[in-house]
């Protein structure tokens, strides 16, 4: 919808500096800009005190809209957020998996439920403060929307958008993707935006920083269980090192309590994740203990000593067929083919060299070097240069 000949862009004003500058830049570029603040979470259970409550976010968002002289709207999407993000989180943790709510939040809320609300406001596009870029490319007469990494290597947030579809990207603008964070702060200060010096938000998307066990106790009851330490010379590691077949390499290590010795107790295996160090309450070791596996069936947490413990590292992972997502569908690999990509299995992880293999039973990623903390429920994303081509949920 054009207003006075202008393209209308609804900006998700979050109360942070990035979305504030995004709105400013769009207005400077001549768009008809509208600010929309979304409230997505009401419950403060487990939220750490003083961590940017939503009321403060709304006040800052309104101050920015007033300063930029743009319309300001409010929408409550908390019901959609609970059913499509938080309930999914609880279900995944209950299964002993570790979800990434930020990826789900972007796919299900910011570029779906929020987009629907923006369209009701007459939007042609929606914009956010994500540090990533969109580039359009015509291939055989079809326009594809490429998702590119942000210019700032320290702030690139393309990983968080790894589940977006072509339809979602067609409506998306990322005004700060070509900027470095210090430039964004400078622009905000020059324009006297209230968010110029405001700290970046952290923690779960729209919930904030939480004490995870307390947060999860809303749905997942505590259960006492054993913490079992696995020695670095456990025979299973030698067996795994001798594997050559791809499906075997992608298999996680499988322990039983008899494989190690009990060194403590915990309040529920579903509260912990692979690679975690804090919260175990076990001391007296030469090196720190890290979680190397959890079993929610037997309610056992397995740990190993030190950053280099072999239980923390694997060379391959699997993604189930229905969980493979191609951001650029024209780049899709056919079954039985493989191709080298740069990979990422968590936000801010440096890109890792590897090969994506498409099989009938899913996609397999084989890394050139073993990866620390491959975790079921997290997202693996693959890049070709600066383009995020596809992603998928890591299987067990």
C-alpha cells in the first residue's frame, strides 16, 4: 500500500538501538514508516530481576517513534508466542533436547504473526534491526531472495533467520545489515534517539535472561537423578574414532550408568544441555566438569572432566528429512549428492568447513574437524560464501 506515493514499511520497534536506527534509516530513504511494538510475554517466572522488562522496552520504543515523528502501534502476540515458541521449548527440553527459541521466534512470530499484523496496518514490507542482508537474484525468470550475513562479523545475525521462507523474505527489510554496530550507535546518538546508549537485550527472545531450571519448572517438575562421570578412556570413544560410515559417525555417544561412576545428584536431566559447565554443584576435580550427555528416560546426567574431553566432540550430525529447510530452494541438493559448505551449529560460532550429504534418511553434515557440543534440537545452518543457503534441526 502506498501512502502519498510512498512504500509503507512497518518496523518492529523493540525498544533497542538497532530497530530504532532501522526506522530512522528507512524514513531518510523516503519510506512511509510505521512503528509497531509487540508484547510477547507476560510471565516473569524465572526472569532475572532488572533484565529489561517489556514495559521499559515499550516506553523506549514510543520515545523513538515520537522523536522520528512516525505513527506508533502496539500489539499483544503473547498467546501466539506461548503456543508456537514457549510450548515448543518446554516439549523439547522434556525430550532431553535443547531448542533455539530465537530461531523459532523469528520464523513463527516476527516474520509470521507480526507480519500479519503489519499487513493489517497496510505494510508493503516489515523491517527489523537484524544484522543481516537480503539480496534479490533472478534465475531462469524467477526471483529468489538471498539471505546474506551482516557486514559486521561480530554482530551477524543471519543464523537466527535460518528458517525463513522465500515468502517471508520477500516482505523483509534489514536496514542495519550493511552497518557496523559502532556506526549504529553513532547514528542513534547523532539523531538523539533515546535508545542510543541502551544495552543490547540478552537471553530468550522476548523473555530475557532467565534462570533456566526455574523457568522450566513452570511445566517440567524437578526429579532427583544421578550425575555420572565418564572417563576419557571410555572404550566407546575408540570405537567411534574407528568409524568411517557416515551414519555411524553421526551417532551420538550412548552411555549407561555402568559406564562411569556417580559423582553427584541433580534435579532433572531436562534442565541441562551438552557442553554446560555451571549448575552441577560438583567440586573437587582437577578440571571443571562439563555435561557430555543427558538421558531423560533414566534421568541421568553424564559429565566429563576438562574442555578436551572426547565426549564433547563429534565429527558428524544428522538432520531428519522433514527438518531440512532450504532458504534458497533453487540451491537444494538432490538425494544422493553432496557439496562442501561452511557450517554453523550455534550463534556466533565461527564458520566451520564441512560437507553436506543428502540421503534418503535425511541430511548429514561431516565436518573437517570434530565439533564441540553438537546438541539435538539446535539448528545447523550452511553457508555458501556470505549466503545462508539452508538449515535444519539437529537430530539426536
